[in-house]
């Protein structure tokens, strides 16, 4: 079974990470892509759509942060996940206080 060349290129981009031995930067995984899209949609929306986009941002960023903290490639990626978990907790606590 032959794999189309376009699919091979997409898989190569999805596996991209830099540097190769100790990845600090990598192609965003699906929860992070959803968080970025929701973050871009939040200022454009109003009312219920704004609240839904903001909720989707927090939910998907929380999933991404948990996955990085739990299953990150190295100590830097796990620390990055923990840092974003702390950011989410502080931001949600601040939002609930007001």
C-alpha cells in the first residue's frame, strides 16, 4: 500500500521538534491547536459565543498542560506543563473572585 506524498509531508511536519535530542519547541499537538484557535476567536465573539470560546480555551489549554506535565519529552517540557497548570489555576481563581 502506497502512502500519498502529501500525507508523508504532513506526518513529517507533525513530528517536527527542535532540537532533535532535547526538544524545546515542537509542532503543536491537537489540544494546543484548539486552544490557539479559541484564543484567536475570543476577541471576535460577543455574548455566549465569547464565553464558549473562552471556556474552550481554558479546557483545551488545561488538557495540553496536563499532558505536557505528565508525558512531556523531557524535564523542560514537563516543567512547561506545570507552569501552564499554575497559570490556569491562578487565572481561573482570579476570574471566580471577581
